[in-house]
C-alpha cells in the first residue's frame, strides 16, 4: 500500500467528524530508551502504590510491537470532557472526568467507527487492514504516544496538554498494521510555570522528582482500597472522588471550550446533590446515579469511605 499524506489527513478528518477533538499519528516503535528507563525506575521506587497492574506486561507497555503483531502506525485521539456547568458548590465534588458516561465505552465506540472507515477506504486483498483499539484499557503509554503524535505535551502535572485547549481530555489509540504519514512530536510549552505543583495539596507533584501516586488524592479516593491516611484526609477539601486541583490551576485549562459530546453531559441530579444527600446515599441510589459511569471504579464502599472522610473532617472543624 502506497503511503500518502492524503491518507493521514483523511483519517484525521474522519476522527474529527466522529467527535474527537484532536488526532495525530505516530510510528509504532519501541518507546525511547530514556523514557522506558524512567518508567522502570518509577516502578522500582514504588510510586505506583498498590496499582500492581502497572507492572504487568511491562515489555508490551514499552514496545507496541509486542502488544500487536505487525503494528506499524498508532493513531492517537483526544476527546474533550471539560464540563459546561459547575457542580453544586454546597455539595461534595467529583473530578470532572467522572460527571458523564464512562469514557471507555464512548471512546472505544468512536475508535471502532474510525477503524471501520479506514478498512472501507484502504483495505485490499494484498494487505488486509487489522487493528486494535485502546483507551486506558491495556498496557499502552497513552500520553507518550499522544505526544509523539503531535497532539500535545506532557505537563508538570503529568497530564497531556493540548495547545490552547488544556488537559481535560480522554485519550485513545488505534493500532494499525498499515504505514501512514507520521506527525512530529510535540514540544513542551509549560515554560517556568509551576502552578500545578503549587496547587497539589499532598505534594504528589514535584518540580524535579517523580510523580508520587501514593500521595495523589485521585489514587487515594479511586484506586486505593485501604483506609485513607489521616494526613491525606485533611487535604481532601470537599472532593469525594478524584482531584482536579492541578488541572484547575493550569493556565491552559482557562482556554478550552466545554465538551460538545452529549454522552459526557452530567445528569442534572448529580450536579445538584447536597451534602446531606451524599451522606445518606443508599447503595440502590448509587447504582442508579452512576449506572454507566466511571465512578463505579471506586465501588459503593469506596465512595462512602470518601464521603465519610470528608464529612468527619468538616465535623471536627466546626
């Protein structure tokens, strides 16, 4: 199959038509050696906390050619989730990414539609098109590949920042067995800004050192299955699921428009919940309120643990 810039441009145009907000293409090859070693050292130091799955399939994570046989191109996409409305400031807060439907389903569906388009356009008997679609669901270094595909750069808060749009984006990847025209890697535009580091309440972010997941409120309130350490409970504020403080402090996030994706619009009931309603949330109400939501990752017991941690701190402060 002859590679043309037109093919890559058509794929990007179709990705935008499907509702993605950005698309870039990177050559599938082993991750740069210095990045791979930095990740290995991060694991050795235990900064992934109890997320043992980060250690699984390590060689595949560092080399996409081991994850999909014959992969030649990685089409990277980004889907905006910036909310168009604020949650009830008198209630408890959820991280913005969790307000709509579970992003895994939304991004995956669009990636399969994009793959179907590519197959219709370019598949031939000599080289059948094969693909795999991923979104935070496999050992893939998503932010690294999005940066290699020119979509944006990895900021000091370790999120991907898209120029003039910010970091509130879900990422997805389409591994393809066909060659395409590739984009140039993005470069950082954080400059000397350290607002995200200064905004982190627990010191999970550092200027020169690694990201410490074991101190991050997003990890502690979602992935963590144990009790939240007392010194971290004091830092939660009114947030009961995740933490957006580093993103809220990032100047780039003042520029992006709210999401246009209907499935990511939050339920009105969720946006108007009061503290009392949260504190008396039944398991039945939890299932109804968060049906098809990423919040189910923390389970009912985890969410109630978080609510009780915040409520007890508020009571102690009175």
